[in-house]
């Protein structure tokens, strides 16, 4: 499956953005999908994930209550709606997918087989 991430941009603190991860090549519903983010010199950080079964969602503490991950099956897409953005949310955001994600591996980048290219989010204060 090929992943295409989009939706990044430059916004002000308090604004919202919606990132999209579009899949091609396979039906996305058979995959657990997560968003990670990374800033220069730091490791890739888990942001949010959605399981392929039952659509359960999980969030990093830093974004819980502000970000929402959702699956749009008809469009073969997983979205990340980011509200109340903060300067510390500035990063390159990556979507990732795998069929073999467990609760313990959800936040581990090494557990994902497929990655989209990064989309840059910059939040100014």
C-alpha cells in the first residue's frame, strides 16, 4: 500500500489544520494507521492511532482533547484534525500503516510497514 500525506501548512497558535493520509494500492480499512511527528534532532513521536478492528483510537497525552483521528472508508483516507494548535506542535507529520499492530506496538515506529512522506506543520506564536 502506498501512503500520501497532505494538509500541512503555516498557521497561528489556536488555529486548526486537517491532515490527510490517502492510501492507494490496497483497501485502507484492513490496516491500523497512526500519525507520528518529528522535529530535527529528535526521534519520531507517536501522535495518534486508529486500529483496523472496531476503529478504536489512541492519542499521545500532549494532543489528547485537541486532535482527532478518523477513518473515511469511502475515500480510503485517514484524517487527523488538529485543533487549538500550539507552537510545540510544529513538526513534520508522517502517517504510517500496518496490518499487525497491537496495543503495545501502536506507538512504535518500527512496528509500521508503510509510511507516507512527511507534511510540514508550522505553528507560529
